[in-house]
C-alpha cells in the first residue's frame, strides 16, 4: 500500500505541475466552463463524504474483521470507488476533460493493482467467508439492491480521525484549481498549452 500511495502522490504531483502550465479551451465563466467546474466540485464532495462514510464502518477493523455492512455491502471496494470520484473530480476542477481523463488514468494505474493485491490478501486472511462475500458483492461498481446497514459499528477513533481529516481535505483540490485558474487569468503563471 505504501508504494501505491507514494506512486499516486508522485504522479499527482507531476500532473498538478502540468495543470499549473495548462488551461482549458472554454470561455471563462461560460456555460461549459461552469458546468465542468461545478461537476468537479460535486464529485470531490461525493468522494469526501463517501470516504468518511466508509471509514465509519472500517476504521481500525481492516484486515481484522470481514466488514460486509454499509458501503461494503454494495461493493467490495467502496473506499476506492469514492476515491475514483475524487480523481475524476480533481481533473474536472481544472475544467478540462483531458485532465479528468489523465487523473482517471492515474487512479486506474495506481489503484487497480492494489485492489487485486488486497483481494488476494483478504482471501488468505478470511478464506471461505471472503470467497462467499466476493460471490455476492461486486468488486467495484456498487449494486445498491444489496445494501445492508449495520445497527452498531465499532471503530478506532485514531484511524477514523485520520480519514476524517484526509477526507475533509479532498474538496480543497477545487480551491487549488480555482487559484491556478486565477493565476493564469492574472498572468502570474504562464500557459504553455491549451487542453480540451
């Protein structure tokens, strides 16, 4: 997992550096520009709330218990599912389809191998119950009809607090994108090329 985090953060840094030197093709504050930015912010908020929701079920329990309630009852990887929304939202916050595709590709390149690795690890830990869970619950795309809430859940506050802080920072990507956009408008940052 540490390699995934380091790789994704390094790649996100490189992509962010590219974003500092590019702009979109749309009319500033035009309809498409505003829709893309608003959609980006919405997806970042969904990622934030979704990851916090997931943490309320799994914080401190990962690899200790087979969590199959709440968001884990509709997809085996809800944290990654909501992270995917965050990556796409980050790209759209720059009001660019290209940046959204780049961030989405980054997610798939860095997170999908981790999903497969973790499945093998959980299969080793939990055995047949995990196989039954895999047969019932989809890997990534949620199946809402399977939703099953838990009346009570136990979490470790340190792990939950860390996720709460990290999740709460996700929408700040939108603010950063808006600052970059303003810096381009004011000519504080150069624009080397334009992206759709």
